[in-house]
C-alpha cells in the first residue's frame, strides 16, 4: 500500500465539538468497513478550516471511494514518498 496525505477543506472544523468529530470518525469508519482492506486510516490533524489525514491505500481511487461513501470531501491527495523524523539525522 501507498501512504497518502489527504487535505480536506471543511469550514469551521477547527471549532467542531468532540461529538461532531466523533460523528465524522464514525462516518469514516463505516466507509472503511465497506471498502475493506484496500484502505486504512492512520490519523488526522485538525487545523482551522482543514483536516490533514494520513491514509494507507492501494490507490487514489480508493480514497475517492471513501470520500463518496463517507460524505467527507477531499480537496487534495498527495502521495507521501518518504518519512523523516528527528533520529533520521543519526543515519
């Protein structure tokens, strides 16, 4: 599977209550269960009017299918080619 960063423009999401965020997570999980093992949600960052979500998926098509099933919009999909962390400097 490939790793992707999914950018989503969602007005006001930074002000969503925990209940509203839980509802979005439930919608996402239901879509993931429908699609099956071709896609996995790793985690998401909420910032202002955007979310940045990290997914493992076989293709961008699987991410678009997830968006359609969950009702959660996709603004941009970027494949992540490498991950670096502070200890990368030690190599």
